[in-house]
């Protein structure tokens, strides 16, 4: 199986299941009011606290902050009338680089 046929089959799967439309229609704010998400999430955080995995908790917090930032009015205003606002790209790129650098440091940095 070559890469082209694999990518084509994944593309067909995503198109068939309408995954992109489902992600756009999801109510992410309501997710934290849903007990089917909230109970396992709290259990995961509790387990990480029990195991004293503060590095993993920090990574989880960074990912949640990035997820929250994508829904802010600043991010919603990056594309106006189909045009990307160039003056807003640099802060987002810098913030993403800082977050990625912090995650890489937490994963590959010294572990005491």
C-alpha cells in the first residue's frame, strides 16, 4: 500500500463521516457541562495528581489553553471577508512557538 492510496482512503473516510462538519457544529463550551466528558476528565486530572505527574498536568493545561484561545474573538477576527489579516499572524505564531517550545522542554528537558 503506497502513501497516495492511504491518504485517499483516509480522505474518503473523513468525507464519508462528515467529520469536519461535525467538528464545526460541536458546542465546545457545553462540553464542560456534559458529565460524560467532565467525569472522565476530572478522573484523569485526579489520577495525574495522585501519580504526581505535574509535567503531564502542565502539558494538559497548555493544550487546553491553546484550545480555549482558538475560540477567542481575536482568533475569530483573523479572517475578515475571506482575507487573512496579516497583522494578526505574528502574535499567534509567536504564542504557538512558545507553547510548542515549552512542551518540547517539558518532554525532553531534564527530569528531576
